[in-house]
């Protein structure tokens, strides 16, 4: 996954008042486990989708077409790469997790990825990051806060 994706998050964190010097953990591989029925439901709500929805099926189809992929970690922010399932060791540091890119089934010709940021795994904030194809790679588009409800 290209570094431009994390560069986009770095800018968003600055907009939220978080210094670029503040350490943020980033799970070093994209996590298909973020593609869940609840995250797909939130995505459909965010895009004001009013058609028939089977969130479990949408999640299963998106997960089947995705894989755990490495994430390129840039030096724009104080990112600290961590292994999957080790976020609990960093109770005082925010952790960002990204899903693999998927096709958005609720919008025409759109792809993106889910992002979850949390402190010690508590009260996560979920985002959808639109991805724009640029030749053989992707660049980050608009970042949307998702109405994720547990």
C-alpha cells in the first residue's frame, strides 16, 4: 500500500490538533478483519444507499476479494509500525489500522479502504478513505468519518 495513504492520515491528524511529532502506531499490514457487516452498514449509511442491503453478504464478498498486504510507512508523521494484534501493549498510544482496498458496493466506480483509530482499543473512530487510481498505484482521496455504531 503506497505511502500517500498514510500521508493523507497524517494531514488529517494535524487537522484534528494532533502534532506530527506525536507517535501513532500503525499496524504494518492491511487487516481484512476490518471489513465487517457493521463497517459495511456504516459505509452504506455514509453514502445514503437506499437499496436492498445484506451487510453480511457485502462484507463476505469484500473480504473474499481482499488479502493482508504490507503497508509502506512514510516519515511524514511519527509512525511506529507494529505487528497485528499487538496494539494492547501500547495502552497510551493511538493505533491506526487499515483494511485492504475494496470496491465500494454502494457507489459507482469507487474504491477505498476502512481505517480505525483508537487509543488502547477503546472508543475507535472509523473512516472510509476514497482511493483514486493513478496508473499502477493509488492515491488518497477524500477521508470520510463513518457513523459506525456497535
